[in-house]
C-alpha cells in the first residue's frame, strides 16, 4: 500500500506541473508498467509424477518509470520495481543521469545504477523482450538481475566513415558481481568490476540492418583468494522491416567464461573454461501479431558437466500497438548435473502487460 500511495502521489504532482525545455523540468514523464502471468509446468512433482500443475496467477513485477531532461545537455532516468503483491521491498531497478552533449569527442557519460551495456539483451527490461523467460546462458552467468550495478559509463563514437561504431567503457562497484552466480561470498570490501562493449551498426540492404557487438567483463569472483573471472560476449541483431506492418528479427549472443577455481576433495585450483549461447527469431506480421522461437544452451560458471539446454516457442498479440501486450509461450528445458540424471521440464505461460505513459510495454 505504501508503494501504491507513492505512485499516486508522484502522478498527481507530475500532472499539475509545467515544463520548459532548457529549464529544470517540473513534470517528468511518468510511466507505470505492470506484468501479470499465468503459468503451469510439469516439474513440480518430478521424478515421482509428471503432470502439469494448476495454473498459478502472479504479478511478476510492477515498474514505475520517472524520466526527464535535467537541462538541454543531460537527462535522468529512474525505474522503481516491486515484485508481487506480497511484502517484497520496493527496489531501485535503475537510477542514473546521462550527459548527452557538450562533452569533448562527442562523449556521453552515465552515472548511477544502471543495466550495463554488456551484450545486447542485458540493457533491456523484461517487458521489452519478445519472450517471457531469460535465456539460460544469461541467467546462469549474469544471474536473475543481470549486470545491474552502481557505476560510471563513458561512450565514444569512433570515426569509421559511414559505419556507425561506438565504444562503451564501464567502471562498476561490484555489487551485482558479488551477488551473481558462481561468486563466493565474503565480508571483505567489494572489488571493482570493469566492462566494455564495441558495437557497429550498418545497413545490409534497402530494408534491413545489422548490429554486431563484442563485450568483455572482468571482476573478482573469489575475494578470499583474489581470483578473477573473464567473460567475452559476442552478439548480433539482424532486422528486416519492409513496411510498418511486417518485420523479422534474428538475434543471438555467445558467452565464453574463464576463471580459476578450487574443485575436488582437496580443493585443487584449476582453470575452468565454459560457455553458453542463445539464438532467437521473432516475426511480426499484420503489425499486431508476432511469432518466434528461441534455442538455449549453456554450461555453468564452475563446471562443464553442469549443462542446461532448451527451446521456447512464443506468440505475441498487441491489440493497441505498444500500450498493451499478450504473450503466450511454451518452453522445454533440459538439465544435466554432474553425477546426476538428466531432467526436463515443460512450461506454458501467458503474460499480460499494459503501460500508462511514454515508456511502452513493447517497442515496435
């Protein structure tokens, strides 16, 4: 209830204020985006019984976005999120300021808590995905929250002629690294993490474009021993859009992990190299319908014998353009643990999203 009162207060204050570009804004753009889900799966009673559970209704997340220009040179973005109806705390999902112009070398600076530009999907909020579940490789190597941390980011345009090329560098506090998968807990002070992404965007035809990116991330995964990990990520996104009612997206990422970790009964240090990837396609037709599929495969940060794979088929319906979204998804996931048996789970989920304000439920 406290969260809802805060939402209504912000909306009321924003609705009675004025704005002049170039001065301090008094009425920031305010958006509300809740995500609802109905889901059933056949994995609750395994291995004794494989049967689909009764469909469960849930509020995945309630997101409040507050966005505005601070002046002609900078803007601020704040995203608050509350999962479920229970007594879960309100989370500051992102809160950062971006300096867009007025700096040397056409540089952009971002400071605050934000989703780092590592790969392509990490920067997007879940309501902007065409599917319902996070790819297994990103979930296993970056965790449920992704690479979301306090930090300072600088991006530069690289002069490559007609080819749009940008380099982004991040210095991160290390909070998301410490809480991520495959990380040792420690009472010691957090160590900084560093990430970078080099991307290029170029047309490949009259109606199609291609974006490719190369990312790197490093941090301390074992503070007690001072051991560091390294991630290298390659991503691409191809989009064909012949008209306003039709488009085809093909997107994928591959991640390579390298680290030193102790294993075995004698905790002998060893070099571990594991990987994972996802690939999906999403076809938009008649503007308000989408149909797509995704394939996942991933090892774990600490073991080549701990593997997961799966595929998903998803259908989207957007009856009022980007303000509302219905998504139906079937997903099959197979798990293989060291020394254990293979296990598979099937799930069927229906998601409903709506948005009030300029931050939309789904970007067309």
